[in-house]
């Protein structure tokens, strides 16, 4: 157990900036970072330079004029007073980490996600993996779980022209897209490279966040609907049969009624001049948090979203034929009555099991008489459930 004056949660831009300003002070400080030190994602932090800071050496560009464009106008903005600058996060990280490594008052823990915070007397207990750390003050740089109505998505590439070009126009916002509220921007770093980034807004993440809560609400309503015609006057035996029959089909029926469409969390980047140029048009992803197995269990095709009936095995087909239920099964399949199809398969299997029990009882009784009367062959009893009475007889 270690105690600190200050604990910083998160080793991003804000967390490391704070740590830098607390270097070599009389305060004992720790940083907890969920990721590893190696293979950190390279980022470009762009901002309006409204005040001086100690990280100017990591700036990779500075713009004193930019353009905003729509379908009919191009407005040039003079930002000489407050330049638009960008910092390379890799240069920033390496510099701060080197300072921390040589400091005497800061410890940094990588691969240490914070699981829980608890106030104990004058300290806050931090639970991270198997560690217990105490600090008088906590600075948490993790984002709040905000239920936003819209989220912004960035997709960008660093591009090097085939030959140096000093005429690349800086565009901070280019709204020349027609299909949705989106824009792209171009930030030149020098004559040989620039950043082209496409930005659009989506509520896809909101759908994912809300999915479990919507699911719970829908489940409650569905259960009420399923039992609204249930009569309290039914006999206890009928009630027992309903409960016993609930397990194999209740959840399937419930899931079919409440699961969102499998493609509800899919998105595709629209095609326009920028996305076509970047080669990202038509690309996207599937962020559905519900496993495919849940849809499969419910009998829903994950690719099409259509409800599929049970696919009887060869034994099921034999059972249905011997039980005289094959025509009823094909009728239910034609009508799309999935629950009836499942019920018929179970009924045929139950009849097969009953026939085996009857055959075994008859055979055992016959053998106990020790007479010359005909008996059943045991190898026929293990057949796939012939109807009662369809026995193969032979000499004892």
C-alpha cells in the first residue's frame, strides 16, 4: 500500500501536462494509465494558441490564415493574433516520460485501469488490478459517461504529394458535402505533407449505450403481453405443464420480440469527393454489442435479420414420420409458425423416448418369465423410436 499527495488518472494530454508542472516539487505524485507505454496511438492535437505554454518545441505547424468553405462561398480568416497550431503527441509523450523517469517525486503505473474509488478518512483509496493506492487528491482525466445526442467521428490520413506543393490551401472546415452534416479539413505541415481529415456526426454510439436499457424496458412489456391472457382458473397440472414448457421456448420467443435488428449499430462512410479520394468511402463497421450467438439462439439470421425456423436433423425427420407429425410440421413451416415447428419436434422426440421405455419394460418382463414365448431383440429396441407395437419378433 502506497500513499501519495496527488494521484492523476490517465496519461493523456491533460494528465501529462499536469504531471509536467508538478515535476520536482515537494508533492509525492502517481499516474495511473490503463494502456501500455509502448504502441501508443499517434495523435495530432490542434488548437488556437491563446496563451504561451512550454510545449512549443513539439509543434509541427502554425497557420496564420485559414479558409472555411461551403457550396457557394469561401471565407478566408485571418488568425495572425491567435495562430492555429498542431502538436505531435508522440514527441510530447516521449519528452514527458523522460522527465518522469528522471524525477524523484512521480511514479507512473502503466496497464493499470482504475476499477474503483473509495473515500477513507482523509484519503481516497484507488483500486487498480491487485494494487491499492491512497491519495489525498485525485485528478481524473477520464471522460464522463455523458448521454450525448450526437457524437463526432474523425477519419484522417497524412498525405505526401508526388512533388512539393507550396500552394496547398489550409481548410479548417469545408462543407461542400451534400448528403449529410459533415465536413473535411486540410492542414498543410510543409510543402511535402499535409493532414486530410473527414469529420461526420452520428448517433451510432448512443444507440449502443442505450441498447441494454431499451432491452430491459422491452422485456418487461413483452412479458406482460405474453401472459395477459393467462387465466388463474387453470388447474395446477395445466400450470405445471406451462412452466415446464416455458424453458425451451420462452426465451426464444422473448428474444425474437425484443432484439434490435442485427444491423442497428452498423455504419457506412458515405461516398463523396473527399472519402473517395481517401479510399474510405463505403467502409464502416459493426458495433452491435449483442453477440451473434444470442441471435442464433433466438432463431434470427444475423446477416438478414429474418426469423428462421428450426432445421430438423435426420433423427428429427425420422421421429416426425414415425409419430405421424410430418405433415403438420411442413404445414407449420409453410405458415412460418416457428413455435409450432419446435413444438412438433419436441413432441416427436417425447414419443420416441416413450416408445423406448415401453419397449424396455416389455422386454424385461418377457425375459423374466424364462419361457419359450417370443421376445424382442434388444438391438431393435435401440432403433430411432419405432411406434409402439411395431416390434420385430423372433425365437427365444
